[in-house]
């Protein structure tokens, strides 16, 4: 059960919607690597808490409530997916209106990810909100696949449940941070 949880966490965390938005917004907003990784870790932690919370809700409600809990999880997944699309569209429009510019390889501001955060400027509140909004949207998207692992672990013992929860947390948050860091390194080569 723990191995299944680890594999589930690793595979689902490699999906780009868990880390790529942080890479892209970080590059556009000139976040430091440290800030980007902190936002990613915070989002990963929220993601783990929401996923485990739904699993524990199923345990507390009993297996008969499976459809209700899984229905809620699927609704949250769908909602957060649409929120991520909406966030991207609004962010793109805002980015273009505030002065992104064109090169032969696309529109972007100039920066290097290791640069310190720029001083506060007009519109900086929106920049702050974009990071927190992204952190919330990605984090609030539950992993439905871990719910049966949590339920099964709870039927065994509190120790197994704790081990499954710890494995899911570790193998979700750490890979999200690693993939974000690798994404930042890879995209740093795209700047002129």
C-alpha cells in the first residue's frame, strides 16, 4: 500500500500542471528561484492536505459515502482545472497590457531567474496576487488516486495511515519542487 502510494504520488506529480505553471509565472514575474520553490512547496503542501483530507472524510463517513466524497473530489478537480485555464487567460491578457514585448521566439519581459525580486512598482499587488492565486489553484486540486490508499491504510492501522500520508506528502512535494527547479534551469537558457 505504501509502495502504491509512492508510485501514485510520483507519477501524478510529474504531470506538468503540478509544476509548469510555477516555472512560467516565475519567469514572467521575475521571481527569485527561492520564492518560486517556496510557492511550489506551499502549493504542494496544500495539494497534499486537500487530497488526504478527502481521503480522511471518506474514512470518517464510511465506505457508503464513497460516491459523495469521490464526486466532491472530481468536482474540485474539474473546477481547479477550469480555474487554471481562466488564470492563464487573464494572466496572459494582463501580461500583454502591462508591457510584454516580442522577440523572434515570443513575448516576454527580460530577466534572469536568479535576479532578486524587482522593487515594488505599480501593479505589484497584482503580481503578488498572481503568485498566491496560482499557489491556491494548483494546491486545491486533489489527487483522487490517493483516496483509496488512504481508505485502505485507515482500515489497517493508524501507523499504516500515517506512513501512507507521509509517503504521499514526501513524494508529492519534493518532486514538485525538483521539477520546478529543473524547469527554471531549462527555461533560463531561453532568455536573451
